[in-house]
């Protein structure tokens, strides 16, 4: 066992790969992931970072064995471009909801929006909207909302790294937002408009990036269906493309077999601790492990088929 620089990973097989999907509006993230699984003949698929049905843009999807590593993906900052309408608040915070409140638009709203946006940068508190997917007393908030009920939701800390006012035109404005996980763009738009002395709701939302996944490299489901098998393979990414973890460890066949059987290994002398990426003979990716301060290497998550191949 030794530390090494992982070699460039060849094009992965659909049985363990990530896909940079440009999700279309009008479909849920779950349905989009399932459609990709059928396209590649996989029984399992999962997505990272839910995108609202009415939003489009980057949706990282894991196929096959890659779903085992979804909790360990390092997706970092998310980037959005959002268009909003001033003067009206809706039940859902976007154009799919019913208008519930109107307010006049100040003549100097562009100046106010630019001035107030700075208060929403950094660590802020947000109250989840009633149409969010977070749980309350065993049900998701949107399930309570569909029953016509409004429940108490504690404010949660989120992080906003960028909030750029790109344009203000009549009763509309456009923002570019870079934020951490758990940030509700609809709430951010509502709160910013309220601080500027009016109301607003989202009319168009596009996700431009999730961690290393960028919209320029994404493909829509329709484009993938029309693409040749070779073209489809080009959009696949290895799990290591977005995998969290520290250094890479290279194991020999015996070590790979030992970990697969639940044993621990002696990693003293490596000079590292924490989560590590595991590779077998030939540099094949096996999974994740943890090295404790005493140098004991334990399995965190393994690819079953790669472990067999590596051993």
C-alpha cells in the first residue's frame, strides 16, 4: 500500500458513472434520473442536488454502482441564473403558484436592489418555503402545503457567495447567484425584493453549475437519446470526478481482497489521516476508506465489482 498520483481515468462504463445532465423544465429530478437509467440499461440511478420541476440546468446523475457514492460527492458551490417578476408574491415563490399578494414597485427599485443585495452575502438565515421537500413531523413541507396548511419552519443557516444584479428592466430583474447547499433561490428572491420595498417571484431559474459540473458540458435527455453510443460515452464521468476525500492509495491484490472481506490494514508511515480514495492493481478505483490517527485503514464504501476485479 502506498500513496500515489491517480492516473487519468479512462471513459467509465455506465455501470458506475456520473452524468452531467441538462434537466429540462417540466420534469422532476427523480424522473430525469430514472430516464437516464433506462437509456443506459441500468437498474439504479440517483441524482445529487434536487432541481425544481420548473427549473432547468445542471443535474448530476449517478448510474449503477456510482449511486453508492452519492453521499460522498463533493459538489461545492452551486451557481444559478434567475429571472424574477417584481410586484407580486405567489404561493410557491415562482410562476407555477397563485398570486397571493401585490405591492407597488418603487421608482428607484434598481438602486434599492443593488444596495440591499450586500446584506444577503455570506452566512445568512433562511426559512424554508412551504413547498420545500424538507420534513416536518414525518411529512414533507409540500405535503402540508397541498393540504392548505402552513406550519412553523425554523430558520436555517445557508451561505451565499455571490449575488450579482445583472439587469433590471421594468417589473423584472435578473440575478446570478453562487451559493452553498440548502439555499432556496425562491426565498432569496422574495427576501431581497422585500428588503427593496416590494415583492417578487421567480419566473425562470437555470442552474449553471454544481461543483465541477458545468452547463457548457451538460447534455439534455433529448440530445442523449439522439446521440450515437460513442457520443453518449463522452458525457460519462468517473466517480472520482466529483468525489470527496483526501489522497489516493494504491493497494495490491491481497490488500484489496482483505478490505473487501472486512479486514483492516496497517497504514502507519503514510503520514495521512481521514478519508482516502482507494485504488487496486492497475489504478482501478475501488472506493473510499478512512485512516484513523493510529494508521488503521478501514473501508468506508467499496465498489463490489471493482473489488473483485482488483483482487
